[in-house]
C-alpha cells in the first residue's frame, strides 16, 4: 500500500490550515500551525506568491487529498466515480471519501488520525458486520456496523483515543455505542454534515479542464 512518509506538519503549513494529520498533537500548542504557520522552505516567511486560478484549484485538490490521505491516482479514480453518478459531483466526491473505512474509524474516535486508522485496519483490529476487514479504502454503506475485535478492545491506541475522542460531536450520520465500542453508519453524509474545510467545486473545475 503506497503512503506518504514525509513530514506531515509541512503539509499543513503548505496548505495554510490544520489538516489534523498527527492526532492529539494537532490540538495542542505544539502544532506547527501555532509555532510556524508560514509555508515551508527557505523563503516561506518572505515569499509572496500570486496565485493563479489554476493554482487555487490545484491547492484545493492537494489539500483534500492530504486530509483524507489518498494518493493522486486514488483521488482521480474517486473523482471519475463521482462524475459518473447522478447528482452534484463535488458533494459525491466528498461522500465517497468520508465513507472510506479508515475515515469512519477516525470519525468514530477509534483512532487519533486517519493514518493511525489505516494502520489499525491493516492490522485487523476491526469488524464490519461481524467480519474482519483489513482494507482501509473499503467503502461503507448505510446499515454497516463497525466494531472492535474482542481481543483488541484493550489496545491502548484504540481505547484511550475512544475515551478521549474529540471528533464525534457533530457526526449525525454515525451512531456510536460507547459501552460496546461499536459504530453504525446511519446514512450517507450530506455536505452540511462533512466538516472538511474544502471547496469541492474548485476540484471539479480543475478536473473538468
């Protein structure tokens, strides 16, 4: 599985917004956006670059890719899939990204970040409808139930994050059972229910050229 292994804080600084790629650190004063909120590189503090319309669209696409942790080919495949469906292409694109298995684990508060969720899924710590699934990109549908494998409920990376979760307050499309450590997909999220700070129409305009 191809993943980005470079410095994650540089990605946030390049996009100029917190992408929450490093879990709890992103909620503290140690976050790079607090200490070094300027773009990375030798001229990050002094360089003033004038963005072209294409540059603005490209940055929006890159930001979205980095938020959900998918590579270029994966992201383009999601766009093509969204463009073939009836409805608003940008909203459908975000819905496909939101209903990825690793993102749902993150939204349920069972992992500190999407990268951590991918690792936990790959290590077979979760069930979907009672069956172990180790594919982070697995697409979930309304009615799917996510649960922690019995032997994994005591794993600190899961239990401590779940008990101290911050990301489940405004997720009306998910149902959480704190006692059983399970979650259920109630519906496909609407655009208003997706807290991603992106302008998806710019991505559609980029790919439509």
